C-alpha cells in the first residue's frame, strides 16, 4: 500500500470541466508518516475570463492570473508529485475530474492511483460534526485557516485535517475497524486501503485499554456509572442573595443587562408564588440564562423539579452545550440536569444490529452504518439528533429509532434517558413530548408541577400538529416498501422450505400498494379540479359531509378497501409473528411493528376522509407539477385555548411562557387568548432588546411601489424584483428578502432572472435552489454580494450577526395567504361568535410575524442595518400603525426608492 498522500485543492472558473471550465489555482501538500513533507502552489492562466461570482468567492481576479503560467507548463512537476501516491481532496468528485482534464489537455496520462475523499472520511470519523465544509471542520479541530477558497491555504488545511482524521481512525477498537472494513467497499473513495493498514498495525499491538461495551457484536461506549446519591442533601442556596450580589456571569465579553436580571427575578417570583407568566424577552437580552438561573435556584431551594420545554433542536442544544456549563459555574450547589425527548429520537440497538447484518445495497446505507458504528463509541445518550447524516440516509436513520413496542433492555437509550430525568432537578424537553404527555395515559416525563416554555409563540402550532393527523403517498409508499423488503428477505432465508403465509402476505401487499396508488392519484386529481393551484401548489379544504360527487365516493370506497386489505395482511401475517425466529435478523419483530404502523395509517386515512369531527379543519395538498400521486392529507384542531386551559394551566402550579415575540402593540391580549390564559391572570412583562435601535437600524418604505391590492400579483412581483435589484446594485451588500408566501417569491425570482444576467451578486432562493434552509444560509454566507430569498423558515430562527447581514427587505406584510385552510377555519369560527377575523386574527398574526422578520437584522450591540418594507400599506393603511407600534423606536423614512437609497447609503457608511 502507498504511504504517500498528495492532498490537492484547486480553484476553477466554474464547476464543469466538460463545459470547458479551467483551473486558475492549484495547491498541493504531500503527507508521509503523518507529516507534511512537501508543498506546491501556483496560479494558472485559464485563457478565459473569470466569472464575477468566482472572483467574489475566491478573491482571485483577472490580474492575478494574467501573467501566470499555463497548466501545461507545470503538468510534469504536478504529475511527478502525484506518482505512486494517494490522491486526497475535500470532495474528490470535483477536484479529480478537473485535474484529469488538464493533464489530458497537456498530453500527460491521467492519474490512476487510489483516492481518498476527506469529506467522506470526516463523515465517518466525525459523525456528529455540525458541517463538513472545510472551514467548519477546521474550526472544530482548531486548525488555522486564514484564506478560505484559496487553493494553497485549502490544501494545507485539508492535509492537516487528513492527518487528524487518520489519528482518530487509528484509535478505534479493532472490532469497529473490521466492521468498517467490511462496509468500505461500498464507499466512493478507497478508504478500505487505509483501514487495511490501520487494522494490520492494530493486530500487531497489545489490545488498547479502551472502555467499551459489546452488544450483539457491536462496540459501544461503556455507560458511565450513575453517581451514588444516597447521602445527597439539599445544599444551602439563596436566590435572593445571588440577585443582591449580581455577580458577573462567566461569559466572554460579559456586559450587565438590567433587563436580564429583572427577568430572572420575575421568573423566580412566578415559580415561587405558583403563578403563570407571559414574558417577552427581546433579542440579545440573554433570555436562556434569565430563566435557567432562577429555575436552578428554585429547584434546589424547594426540592421541586422544573421542566423546560423548547420548540427547536437548536435551542435545546444551546441550553446544554452553551448555557448549562455557565450555570454550573454560577450555582453554589450540586445540580442534576437531564434531556428527555420522545422514543423516536433515540437509536434502537436491536434495529441497528439487524440493519448492520443486512447487505449494504446502497451508498447511503453503507455510509450510515459506518457513521453509527463510530458514533456508538462516543454517545452517552443515543439521541439520533446528534448525528449529521445525508438527506438520503435520513429516512434510513428514522427507521432505526426505538419503537413504541420496545420497552427496555440492557442498552436501551430511551430507558436510560428516562431514568436520568427521574433523578434530575431540571429536565429539558421539547414541545412535542410535553404535549404528548398532557393527554397520554402513561406519562414519559417524570412528575413535575413547574414548567418553563421557551419559544412559546410556537406552542399552539406544535399542539395543532401533535393533535392533528397527516398522511401522504410518500409515507404510505415508504412503509409498504419496507414491509415488502422484510417479506422478501424472510423468503430468501427460507428458500429451502417455502412458507405459504409469506407468499400470501406478499400478494396482499401488492394489492394494497396498487389500490393505494389509485387512491392518492384520485385524491390529487380531485383537489386540483376543485381548486386551481397557486405557485404550483393546491390546498383544498374539505369536509367529509360536504363532498357528494361520484369521484369523492370512489375515493371513500377505495379508502375502506385499503383499510380492509391492511387488516387482511395483518391476519395473514399472524402465524408468522408468533413463530420463533432466531439469528441476528428478527423479521417477525420488524414486521409486527411495521404492520401496526400501517394499520394506524389506514385508521387515520379513514378518519380523515369519512368522519365528521367538530372543531377540526381538514385539507388536501397537491403539487400541480409533481407525480400523479403526489398528495398529502392533513387535519388540525381549530382552537386549542380550552385544551391549554384545562390540560396545562389548571394542572400545573406555575407555567412561565417566554419568547421574543408575544405582544401586539405592547399588549399580551392576543397571545393570552390563543393559549387559554385569560382567566388565569398571568404575570405579564415585556423586556426590550438591549440595543440602541435609533442608532443601529433605520426603516425605509418606498412610496413609488404599487399598492398590493391595486395590481395583479404578477405586476407586484415585477415591482419587487426591480426594487430588490436597485437596492442590491446600490448598496452592494448581502441582502435577505423575506416573502410571506412561496407564490410571491417564485414570481419575483422569475421576474428578476430576466435582468439578473451579468449582475455582480449571487441569487439564492428557497424552493428554487435545492437544499435545507441551513444549507442555503451557508451558501449565502460564502459570498460578499448575495441575495437570499426566503419564506416561512427564514422569518425566525435565522441568526446573521455583524457583517453577515446589512440589508433586510420585507417584500410584503406577512398576512397569511388567502388559501390557508387553518386561517380560513379560524376566521369562520370568529365570525360565528360575532367577532372580526381581521382584527382578532389576521392582523395580530401578521404583526407577530413582522416582528420576527424584523428581528433578523440586529442581533448584537455592534450591528447596524437598513430595513426596506416594500409594502406601502405599512404607512398608507390605518392598521399599519399596529405594525410600527410593535417595533422598537427607530427612524422611519418614506419617499421614492432612489431618494431612500441615498439615505440608506449614507446611513450604512
């Protein structure tokens, strides 16, 4: 095996060597015996222009390559360095084709040696890394990276990353290394050669003293012994004394914020006097510590458990990784904290052992197995959210979660998490598990009487999803395909003695899949016929009692047939499920769980299409340009105020609800009504952000934009596109544009694309470019001049401090789209009660959303930025005052866009 590794990075004029794109810079670092022993770097004249966005990304301009050599001039030297070595790169599929094309053009033979992709290797060795971008991995491992997107710097950092990954690989137990070796042939690069060398060295050495446990042939981290708490006594602690001293908090660059300390006192007051509270805490206040500190003191002083519930994984991770260590330094007493999520968030070792023994037919499956094998040597919790897996592996990973039928076991991650929560003073959970426990016959959370709900503005939405139902063709097809796979593997295992029950199950399943495909096709056609699609998507609200057509009756009959076929399939499988199966692959357990899930799906489908349920809204979503069966059915409760009042606020002594957006016009009336808090007289207090908005932000409203209500949406989108183009050209910064609907976003993108060619900025649009919001955000931050178009998920939870964002554009006031089924149903309910849906629902919802969007701009005390609101209704309509009154004090400018751009340029300079 070669022991010489040549790490290569290159910059190019584009992303397609077959399209004629060329290399403009190449960096090489030669690694031998874990050390960099040689380096090479050079610019190259590509004999073609360098596109502006490439110049932005790499900081390599035409002048830098004008006098540089041609690649052919250095090809011999490059080929000599690569001879007899591994080719190593951070994304081999990009770098190697470019290099091969240039070598061929220069008359040299292509590289034919082994390749290693450090992205792939990092995914295996660092399975919990937040990102596998080179710069992010360098930061995680403490590697200096001074010039990202310059080939010499990137090659140097990639070499150091590669050395670090090799060291980590060599520390893995022999059992794990051998399992990785068995999977490595399915990977894209030649990692199996590395593993051969590491395994050979490992076998020649004495066994490493590593604390590992073994379960069904899998090495995993030995569970730490639980502390002996037989003599644990409550420590003396006084929140009053702590507040009186107001000691500096152990945070980098800590600045005392009066609002943070006032919020601490209010949270403690609510907990200790058994009152509910609504607390709005502005961005930058330090909200998490403002409730964590009093919760910890209260739990210790009163020996009362406090549960903290969040909506997003991001905030949960922040509480554990960033805030909890700070609290431990502050607290003058021992404190126990635990995180508890639903079962579906934890790995089932039995399911993974079965999955591991299956042939790795796909790349995603093989890579996932490698990642989980390494992760099991690191994780204490077994929480699947710790893993960073590809989108293709996400569905495979969800199938490895602990099922409702799994109840315990020696290495049962959920059972251990539950035990830790029962010993904890503070338990951190999520809204979904909290809401499940409020109605479940058997609670998963330990007993508690005091609760803090962060991101409280998302509680109602979370409850609507929790108590609603949804089913679509994709989920139906995935589940039936999984059942088919289990049956097929079972048949393979019993080839010598064919099992008639398996054959009958397969026949029933094929019938079920055929009828299911027909049902979802019929429902898609029905919805699109009833309601024209907007921006390619149709949302048709229905009520089973109101649908009388023949097509609907045909759908209902198909639905009943599907339910009967699922029941028949379960009946045919009954003798199989009671059979005694042995070996590492327990098909009966998997089949039983999947059949139970299928019957639940069919029962939900029957309820959605046939049962009348007061207070519930139902709708069908169909993609006009999607597959013929691309359809989803949803149901949600319309009003949850009574539920929250009866099941939450009546049963808990103190519930503290906090968020950055809870008030409309400075009042909590709307949120208190939505959450059923009106009769409980909660403590209400709003703490403004600690920012100087008069100096840090300015609001601009172009008077020459058309009124939304006065023109067709297509014309308004063209005006938005022209305004965004003018703003970006003039201010030349990163611009985030928020849209209340995907329809307006898509129309604006279409209008902008006709003028975008040759513009010195990169356009990134949600739903147009593929990728998650997080991925789009990372792409946005790579460029100095970029425009990001975002809808729902970008209005909140996006953190772009400092120079990451200077200009925010709100394309239109965020009123819900007119075809939103939930808003329609809520509006009807308000009308029946004699109310006004606009003032009681549509306006406050839009104001809260507007506040969330505005909050994307100023994230720290040093930020400065401009907000353009292109919707003239902000100043021209009577209700515009409600939006302005919900913002902090700041200067507001109205005028022609050209005049406003002059002012904004001066403001930002």
